C-alpha cells in the first residue's frame, strides 16, 4: 500500500502542518483586502505570505538570493517535510514531483531582471529544488490547472506502485503575482470580500500563497496509524475549457472511480474544491448527489487560505488527514446559508467524527476533475 | 503497444512515417492542415498555438486510427508532455498587462495560460471523459515519457492513451510528436 511518511505546510497560517492545523481549527484566516498592491487598479482579497518571514527561514536553510520566492517556498516545504525522516533525498530511489500552475511566471515581466529568464520554465524551477537536495532524477512537474495537487499525488502513488522509486516527495506550490491576480480579475472570478464557499451569497474566489509537501512510500504491512492513499482518479467533463459541466460529469465520474465498491458509510467527509464561485460549487453539489454521497458531510477550506492553486490539492489533503486524526470535520469558513441547488451537509462549525477515511475532490480549467480516497489504517 | 504516430514541426508533417504535402510553414501550416484535413471546427481559430497544434495533430492521428469518432468514452486518456508549458499563451497574456498605462488584462488570452487546456480541447472534441493530464519535463526523454504512460494504465478504466510530446515557444516554433498507445 502507498503510505504517507511525512508532510509540511508553509502558508500565511504557519510553517508546519501542526501550526496550520491548529490555526484553521481555531477558525483563523489571513485573507485580507489589498488596495493598490502591485499597482493593480482593482482591490483584491488574498492570503499572502509575508516575504520577510520566508527570506528569514531561507537564510537558515542556506538559500540565498539566487533563489526566487517560489523556489524558496518549495525547497523549504520539502526540507521541513524531510527533517523528521531519515530519507536521503540524494538517493536515486527518491523522486521529486512538483505540482504548480504558474511557478516563476513573474519572470515574464520585462522589468524583472534579477534572475535568468530560463527559470520561468517549470522544469528549471523544479531543478533548483532537486539540485539543492543533490537528487539525480529529473523532477516531474504536474501542471494540470487547479487539480494539479491531487494529480501529483496520483502520479506519486503510481511511481511507487510500479516499483520505480522507494520514496516520492510531492511538493505543491503557487505564489501570487500581477499575472495571476489580473487574470482572475479579468475573468470576474474574484471576490473582493473573504470568500463564502457553497453559500447563497457567494460571489467568487480569493487567491492564496502556499507550499505543501507530502512524502509517500510503499509498505506491505500497514499500521493502524498509517495514512494510506487508497485510490485516485482523474476525469474530464468533455464540456467546456473554462466552465464546469452542468451535470458535474467529470467530478461525478472521478468520485465513482475512487469509491468503487466502498460503502459511503465509511467516509467521514468529502473535502470539496469549494472555490466559492457560483458555478464550481453548484457543479460539485450535482456531482456529489449523482455519486449518491449527499448524506456525507462536505467541507471546503478556501475560506482559510483562498485558492492556493498548485498547492491546494496537497495542502487540503494534509489538513484533512490532520482533522481525521483529531476526530474532527473542519468548519467551512465563510459558509452561512446553503446556496447550491442540490443539498449538501455543510457546517461553519467544527464537527466530530469517528470515521477514518475521506475523499479530496478538485476541479479545474480544461474541464479536469480529480478525486482521491485516503484511509487511515488502509481498511475500508 | 504503440499504434500510429504524427510528427509536426514548422516545416514538416509526417503521419505514420509518410510525409504529408503542404505549402505553408509555421503558424500558417497549422491553419493549412486545419482547412485541408479538418475544416468543421471553427473553434480552432480561437485557440492558442499549443491547442491548435494539439488539435490538428490529434485529428490527423485519429483519422488514421479509423475508429468511429465522437462516441462518448471513458477508456481513453490524453496525456501530454512538454518543456515550455503554456509559454506562448503566457507571453501573449503578459503583453496585455506589461504596460501600466495600457493595462487591459484579456480573459480570452488568460484562459490559455495553462498547458492542460489542450487536453480539454481534445476531450471536448472527441467526448473523452477519461483521464487528462499535462506533465512538464525539461527534455523530451523517451524513458521518462514511457514510464509515465505505463503508470497511466494503472487506472483500470484506461485502455488507450492519446499522448506524447507537444511543445511550442511562440506561434511559429513548435513540435508535436504524438501517438496512440494501447494497454498490453
């Protein structure tokens, strides 16, 4: 079975998994309104990482100014996930997979002259990380829009299952920039208020900076406390490149594929994508109902972090594992009144659970959808 | 088991090892191929270069496969690799925000600033509900590509993959080297 060895989250809410979990459980967020930041003509609300804090930590890990902010984030997250383990990251049996949508895209700005332009290539950004750890393998970058973080974990599971590697270090990250914020603004997808997933008043998403890492390995004998990645699936809507399917087609099919013959009773919750855009949340409610999971609690974490893009699938999987360890279903911050047509079990208060499994669900541009079934102890 | 291949560069088009004749080069070559061999999908003209390239290459590939087209299916994955992700679309979008005095972020340009959009275009055209995935690696390394494609067959639904290398740096510089591969 494919088992989690270690993890880390670096976000405005903390630099370790434990700090992030405690802060989220307490209901706090760093989503703030920014007026005039980066000379953007319109205000936006985002969860942004204080650059000084990252630079300070980077210095401790001997990461100098030759690394971009994005590269510092991914290296630090991987380093902190590796810290408590005895894994040798320079081994040829260790693979790095990076999940990101835009990496160092800020380098396309003609005014940015501090770094070689080739670092805008995602493979070159990832290579800064593998070189730092003296890892000999070509890093694989998953760039599959907003579902990248789950796709990266699915790729990790497959690489381990086929026996090519002993450990896969799966790092997801994106950092916000004029490029990303202005693009989402042009799409009218951003809310200037903190986002309200699944709420009747929801009016768009917020963006966020984060890096998150899960290290996976293959194990024949699984302990009760081990987190097992049971199954993942990626499915397409075959409908529209930037709008979700009205029938939730890909999301429904991904849910069906990961659930297979597992009884829904075993599932503590579905951690949804829940971006708080009108169409995404509605689509997820359709998909969850079609999959026969309407009675399973659903939550979304974008109200704490905003949409962290390439990090989201990994960050939200880590927090969901922490929550199950703590017998908790985390509150959907920002949610008040149900605003999707297919009823879901949602709450803005933390709830308790004694179940040991959850489903992570994501959707993205390009009509892509992904689901991942995780179970503690591996039995379902 | 690999069946059928399509290789397109700005100067040449080769389908299953046979050279396809054409007059144009670069961006105009993709339009020529569309008009001569496809012609019924005007959405082509909205697409960025990576999508045009992937769309035309996949159409030529599926035409030589000869199977019934446009039947909804979940057993075929679309998995592409490249070096430059969505660089051409990113550069186009960046131009709309580069000048603070002339700042006009374009949603039509922004939507293509993700490399996996081309997998969605192909899924929509062909009603493929299966896996779609885009992976970025520094070099067109056949060992890494075949390892990833083999891994893709671990999804029990996936019986065939439309995949391969699909890269472009600007509208006149690109390479598609794609194929169909079936579960053995």
